[in-house]
């Protein structure tokens, strides 16, 4: 039994198999496990389709199974597994992670400076803020 972790979901794949660094799952389980679907035009998610290079088709699909490791590498996304290769985590691409980090905003707070003047974080929105903290314990 292989467990695939992706986008806050956990999918158990009883028929999955591991060959070296490759994770193969049945094509029927691909959408549930990854959100992607195999179509004649390639791997698709919503309106986005990524074609499979014809010369490399055997690396991605074989006998009704999909090589999720190769697909994830082809998409430029991170993939990791535990030492026993029974749990696989499918991550986002670097650009997706970067966009998420750029969109994050810290919660607003108010702190005094050394002179006692209060400063709110919201007054500095849109600017880079370097915050130094220290604790005596």
C-alpha cells in the first residue's frame, strides 16, 4: 500500500508500485491522487494540459499506469518519499511556492521603538520591513 500526500489530501493506492526512484500508480487513480488527468493531449488539470514528449512516452505511461515521479519532475515540482518508499509527498513548484510567499502578509501589530514612539506594521505595508527581536530568557 502506497500513500500519496498532495494538497492536503491523502490517497491510498493499493496497486501502486515503486521501481527505484519511480512511483507508478494506476491511471484511474491519477486524478484522485494528484488532481491531474491523462488525456490524449497529455496530462491535464482544468484548462491546462502538458504534452508528453513522444520520444519519452514510455517514461510516463506503461500498461495502464502513470509514473508520478517523472510527471512531477516534468512539471518542475518537488517530490519526496520516506525511507520505506511507502509514503510519497507531491509538492508545488518553486514558482508556486514563491508566489504564495509573496502573497503572505504578517498580522498587524504595534511596537515601540527605542525612543518610545509606537509603530504599526500596517503603516509600512508595501515596504520591506526588517524586524529585530530579542528576549532575555
